[in-house]
């Protein structure tokens, strides 16, 4: 090879190396929590289709609700040299060490649907989440309006202990309770975001509250726990949605079925499409160095029986919930 040709070849290699990665070349590792709820199943399924739309290779690791599995998955993604890591953090604390490792390996991390403690803010590129304090407040405001000043004892089914969304949904709801002396949270316990646990905890609330007679409303941090609670109320001879009001979060198809049947009253929607905006952010970051905002906020919309629940059920039921 002549020195001119060698120079040209070297220049070509240099240009190729500095070219931004195209979507087709991107591989993203996603550490998913598990499949505790219909919402999470839909998030996994929507993430796959959003990645396929953009021709991004998405590797999903299911952590089966365990933070230690998520940490292992992140380390494995780092070892594989993925272009980015998506993390749905099961709890908010304990991420600093592993996220520092990702940062040292120059792999950007995007949080999906849950947040981590403020100490870790420097360790991820952006977070695609709803405002979960606001979700709790929307649920509380709906209840305050529904009972219109009447005394109302509320039982609360909390999400996973230590999860940002559980802490925040409680905080948001409590802020409305603090402004409405007629609302009182008389019992509050975790149902771990699952139907089975939601049912079990609701059974114990009913027993402790005179067969449910002293309960005016149930607030659940997700719809799956509410679906379990509805079952518990029916088995106790109560009429959910009438004897006891319900308000929960996610907007999964089954809650619309319950609203259509008059067995549930309200839900606050959480979109399962967290990966779409996250992929767009990563692609722009990789291609042009565009730094996304630290928080990409998704919408929180309230639905009730006034919103044609049967139609919403029909439109959502094929979406992987
Ligand atoms: O982080 C989002 C929450 O996690 C959803 O509301 C709940 O269903 C899921 O398990």
C-alpha cells in the first residue's frame, strides 16, 4: 500500500470510529423488576415492541423482584459492553456502587418508571417516570370530591416497601387527607403490588373493621391489588364500588372491567410506554450527544365510570397487560 493509500485508509477508519452509532447497532440491556402486576407485564411487552420499531436490540433480564438480581444483571450488561442500560429499580436505595461501575464503563443508564435516592442523581442520564406524588394526590382529590365532606374511613394498600412509587403515592394521598378533616386513613399495609397480597391484606382489613362496615373507601397503590381487594370484598358479602368506594393507580384493563360492572370507581393512568421516550433519548444522545432533561415526565390521567370503561377495556386488553 502506498503511503497516500495508507493515509486515506487510516482517515477512513478514524471517521468510521467517530461516526455515531445507528439505531440498528444499538444494544440496550433492561433490568426489569419482574412481573408482579398487569402493568409491569404490559411495560415489558411495550418495551419489546418500541425497541423493535427502532431496530434496537433489547436484552431483558427479569429480576424476580430482587434487587440483588438487578445488580447482577447490570454487572453482566457492563461486561457485555451494551450501549445503554435501562433500570426499573425495585427499591430506591442501594444503587450507588453498581451505577458508579456503569458510569466508569461510560454506559449511560436510564431509569424507567421508578426513581432512586437523590444521592444517585449524578449516576444516571435521565429518568422516564410519572409524578407519583401527584398520582396519589389525584386519587385523594377524587375521593374528597366523591364523599363531598362526609366522614370517610380509608384503608390503604401500599406498594412494595422501599419503592419510590409506594413512598410517593402515599405522600400524595396523605397531602389531600391533611387538607380534608373528614378523610381518615385507618389502616395501611403493603400488598406488594400483587393481586394475591392485595386480597389477603384486604381480608384482614375487613375482619378488623367489623366485617367492612366501618370502611368507606379503599385506596390501592396499583390496580392489581385493588382487583384482589374487590374479590375479598365480594367474598365478604360487600358490594365494592357501592358499599366501599375504590380508587387505585395504573389503568389496567381489568380495573376498567370492574368499573364497567360498577365494582370499582376510579383509576389514575400510568402509561406502560416508558421505553419509547427512553430509547429516543438514548438514540439522540448516542448519535448527536444530545443530553436529555434529567426527568422525562409521563402523564397521569384520572378515569371513572364517566369515561366509557368498556370501550377502554376493549382498547387495552390486547396490549400485554
Ligand atoms: O413502578 C410502577 C408500578 O410498579 C406500577 O404502578 C405497579 O403496578 C408496578 O408494579
